[in-house]
C-alpha cells in the first residue's frame, strides 16, 4: 500500500492511498503539470499549483477527489511523496517495502544494510588515505541538507577543509587514493 503525500514548504497532507505505486502514478498523471524527474537513482515528482484550475475534480475508481490551486501556495512546486506501508500482520521473511532516510538521502529498505556498510567502508578507506598522508580526519554536517561530510586538516592546522559528502556518489569511487588526491588538488586550485 502507498500513501500519496503532497508536500510544500511547511505544509504536508496525506491525500489518498493506493494498492500500488503504479495506480498512484496513474492518478497523479491526471494533475496538470505533473512532472517526474530522475536524478541519480532517485525520482522526484511534483506539480506547480499555477497549472491547476480554480477548481477541478479527479475521478478514480468512482471516487471524486476535489482539487484547487487555492489549496497551495502558488509560488513553489508541490512535491509528491509516496509513503509505502508494510502490513506487519502478514507473515513475511523479507525486508519491509519502502525506504528509509539515511542521513540526507533516501534508500530503498532492501538496500539499507548494503548502503550503510559500503558507505562506512568508503569512509574508512578515505580516512586511512588522509591519515597516512599526515592529516587529521573527522565527520561533520550530519543532518544538513547535503548530509554528513568528511573533513580534514593538517595535524598542526587550525582550519578544517571539506573533502566530500558521504552521499550515494561516494559509493562509486573506484580508486580511493586517486579520488582523495584529485579532490584535494582541485580544492587547492
């Protein structure tokens, strides 16, 4: 089951529920200006209230859903968020459906364990490279918009430098030694 949440600024509303994401997307595709964008492995769905009439009705399986541009602030997009729910009353031997927020990023529940393990492995590799080259290493910015980051400084320096955020792209690093060297070189130029 998925719940359709409409989110804009400080306002959010659980609007309706569907048996599947496909049904939900069939419904939201009727909203004027509905847009879905893909970035990395994530999908962003939204619409702009300026595209909505003063009043309209969306009919789905005989259910009438009233909709109006006056329901939203007209200056910013309304995010469409799908909240998947698992029924724990049903016996299952698998990870629950849906996703989890890991720091500033959303990860499918069936990928959370591997994602965290890979992320921590990459952090330890980066930390090792920096420490071997005479740097002190720390983590900072947990909970920020861009997420937790690796920071470093020479052992006798006062100021810290940002190396990278521990976002999903850090998992794509093939050669940690080369990545750290290039990133530090680019920061110094």
